[in-house]
C-alpha cells in the first residue's frame, strides 16, 4: 500500500525482509513453473483425447492439484508485493494518520485470515488419509499449499505492519 513517507525513510533490510523477499520470489517462480506445467498437462490431455483417442486419466487430477499451488503461492507473493486487491482510491482521501491506522487494521485482518488458512489446512490435511483419484498422491497434498501460503501471508503481513510502524515501505521482491 502506498504511504506518504518522510524523505529519509528507507526500508530496513533486516532478516525478516531478507527472508520474505526470498520466499516471495521463489513462491512466484514455483507458481509460474506450476502454471506452465498445467498448460503442458492440458495440451497433453487434449492431444490424448482427440488425436490418440486415449485421454490420460491422471491429467485432470494433477492439473487440479497444481492449480492450488499456483493460486496460493501467487496470492502469498501478491500480499508481499502489495499486488492484491485493495481500495487505494478510498484510502488516499483520508488523513495520513487515519490511513495508517486502517492499513494496520487491514494487515491485522489479513493475518487472521491467514491463520485460519493454516489451521484449517492442517485440520483438513490430518483427516485426509486416502489417495487422490488417478494419482499416487495422498489427499493431504492438496492442503499443503493452504498451510504454506498461509505461513507466507502471515510473515509478509508482519513485515508490512513493522514497515508501516517505522514509516517505511516494503520493497517488492521484483524491484
């Protein structure tokens, strides 16, 4: 989120910033690799169905699992780099103090949502003791990105809160 900062306010490069920049960058790399893999799987499935007349039974199941990883890793990276949906146009109309307080509240609510993701991902994954149809993978594999994405979102939101309290901004991972 955009802040009007003091001219000498520079982002700190502490361990959390270093860790989060690394996590966000590699989460996005994995999301892109997953997206390319999904495209390849779908192309192969169409080829198998219409050319070979033998569609692969595993393709749809694997693509659905990969969509979870792509979505949740990409969403986490978006939280760090402030690429998520926001109401910036309304916030800029507020006085700076009110804007900063609302932004802190928003990051706090995002943390609560991410904690719910983590909790429910662990709870659901612990109950899933069967295999994904047509794949040699256990069902809990579907809940791993929910937990990992939630952990990253918590870390990224904490970084945003600390930066806002210091009057700094988080430098995007792609800067």
